[in-house]
C-alpha cells in the first residue's frame, strides 16, 4: 500500500472509525471492465457523510428552511487501494478528523466484507451562512459532537 499523505499511520488511523454506512455496488456503478467507476466513491462519501451528520443531529437542523447555515464541501479526494466489483457489499466509514473554526476535515474509509480497505478519502466541509456566504463558527455543542463518538440527544 502506497503512502497516503493524510494518513500518517494506517493502523492507527483505521482504529478511530466507528460510524459507517453500508452500500451494495450496483451494476450501473461499474465500468465496461466490471470495476467500480472511479467517480462513484465520491457519491458513496456523500451518502455516508449525510448519514453521519444525521446521526450527529446536524443534518436535521441544516435542512430546516429557516436555518441560517448549510454544509458546503470545499474539497474532496479519494485514493483507490483495491478493485471493487458489481454486487460487492461495502462499509463506508466516516469520521471528523480535525475541526477548524467553521470547517471540519472529514475522513472516509471503504471496506469490503473481508475487512480489507478498498479506498480512502478526505474532504473539507464548511458550515456556511446562506445569506452571507461565509463560514459560521461551530457552537461549543457542535464542536463536542464532532470531537466525540456520540450523537445529539433527542
């Protein structure tokens, strides 16, 4: 496995993931060689990220029409480690790796049923003001939710 610049130690990095979203690879997501198309993990990242933020309680607030803030993806990257094929079951893991004033660096890990990592990724997401178009700082409660492995209390 080649060195990935945002993962200093793969074994340590892998241990910090708890939340995951399960996905079954659809035929339409493969290319003419039967491999998962290289654009599809970005969709998987989005699906898993949305579920992660629902679990944390953020998404429910962001989608309210009167809410002032929205999440915006600032950058996104994927590193492919193994081939993935039609009908495989994957778990796409998500974690908040580092938290800025109004941003969070989200890390992703795709695993096959046998536990092998098939792709990794990362991306910066910013909490933005709908009106001003500028970053809105995380509240202390939001920061705690991102730092910890817990969800918002209903």
